[in-house]
């Protein structure tokens, strides 16, 4: 497969106009030949030259649902690795999920691995005197009076083996668009004296809990690289993994203040993967789908500052020429792993499918998939 240099801090494609046109025609031709046999899914953080070929675009939750509902023989997932894994888990054995570039991972997802999570889990069960939901006859039912369980919740941004861990232990998957509903579900199953273990993104967990009315003292952080603070952990309702998104970590309250000074009346919306102070300072917070609705609903002439990945921000600015849509951080870089999905790689996998060859297929082992789908289906059932 052709190896292309990727200009990480540029949102422009690195091919010449002539090469770009050739690549585009390769994609269009292969897609036409495949017809209904293929569905291309594109995350909002993908570059425009990928999104234009997507049959469906959305956040990780919407794309998971689209994959689950698809009848296409081939699902080409233009996103990062954990998203393609979820698609493989949710689709039938006769369907094949492929990625244009299998190196497109997620640094946040990599911050929580199975051995560290298992160690955390066992320590919390023992030290906090909690029970494992796996012992219950029906872990999907609310906890009974006096019962205290540790219920695991993993963000979609996690590996398949962590989703399997969560599924086996009576837990559930969430996305930024359904986190509040998922946490309510988990709290009901934890019981009055139970806890929720949330990983890998501490900011989404904290922002969601605070928005639900919980206080700082209800929240503790588990850092696998440091000694646990059992005073905080024992009194908390939520135990959050010490993980974060490197892109959303860049947004600051100072950037919001600067925008409001330069553009009085400017509206600000931040993704809940941003730090709590940024979310608190913004006018609104929400998933990429909510951000899109926020911009669409804003009045003509509005200036809107957004704290999320630059490709989506630029696309919204182009889509609504009567509004000024800007990124809060003028020097922000694209998500470096999302940016690894290059049009030339998409052309390669589509042409291989036309030739009858499946490359870059994502396959989750059956044993892992069986447990992971429990957690994914719990999410889909409460947000259907």
C-alpha cells in the first residue's frame, strides 16, 4: 500500500490538485462498482475529502447504530480503530469491516488497558467492600435495597477487550451523546451504596456527573501511576480513570475569555471531553451531533466559538456562511490519528474490494465480541 507523508498540523490534503482529482475518481469508480455491497461510514473529525464519500456521517454513537442497522457486505469505517472494532462486534458474521488505515488508533483509548483496569477493579472491590455485578442472576435489573455493586462504564473510545470486560461485569458502554442516560442506568444498578467506575476519559465522566447534579466530593480519580487516595475513593460515587483527549485538553478558559473580548456576544460550545472549567465557562456543551445542532439553531450573524476538532469546525463554518464559526484555539491541530485516514488509502481498500480482496479487515475475537456486545447492546437499548 502506498505510504504518504501526512502534514499533521494542516487541514489541507497533501496531494496536488491533479493527484487529488485522480484519487477522487478512483474512489467514485470503485464505489460505483461495489454499489449496495459497501457502506462507507465517516466520523465528523474526518477531512472533507473523506466525508464527501461517506454514505453516513456522525459521531461514534450514531455510526455504531448505522453499522448495526446496515445490510451491506462491506463496512468501510473512516474513523479510528476502536470505532471499527465496535462496528465488527455489532455486525453479522457475514459482514466485513475494514479500515483505510489500521494504524489510526486513539491515544485516549490507549490510556486504559485491560491489566491496569483489572487491577483497579479488584482493589476497589476489596477496599470499598463492593460486589461484582457478575454474581447477579440478572445484572440488567436495578440493585435491590442494601446491595452495593461496582458497575463499570467504558466510553466508546476504548478497546474491544475493555468493552468485553465491562460486558462480563454487568456494565455498559457510553458515548458523549448519551453519557447522562448511561450513568443513570449504571447508578441504578450500583445501588445506593455502590459506585460507578468510568474509563478512560475523566473529563467526560466529571462533566456528566456535575451536569447531573453531583458534587466534586462525589468524584474521585484513579491514576494507575500513583498511589490511590482511599479517603476520596471510599466516599465517592464515581471513580474516574485518569485519561483524556489530547485535542480537547488544549482548550482553555482564557481562549473563551479572549473570544468574548474580541467578539462581544459570541456563543461558545465545548465538547464534554474538555476540562470542567472550560465546559463551565461555555454557553453549552455536547457531543459533535449536539455541536452541529447548536450551530444550525444559532441566529444568522452569530459568532460561535467551538472547542472541538478543527475539521468539524471548518466544515460548519463553510456550511453556514451567514454565521462565523471559529475554533477556540487558533493554533489547534487536527486529531492526528483521524487524519491518518487519507483518501488514497480509502481508494486502495475500495479497489481491493472490487478485485475480490479484503484488506485491512478488523476482526474481534469471538470470545471478546460475545461479552463486548452485551455492553454495547445495553447502551443501544436505553438510547434507542
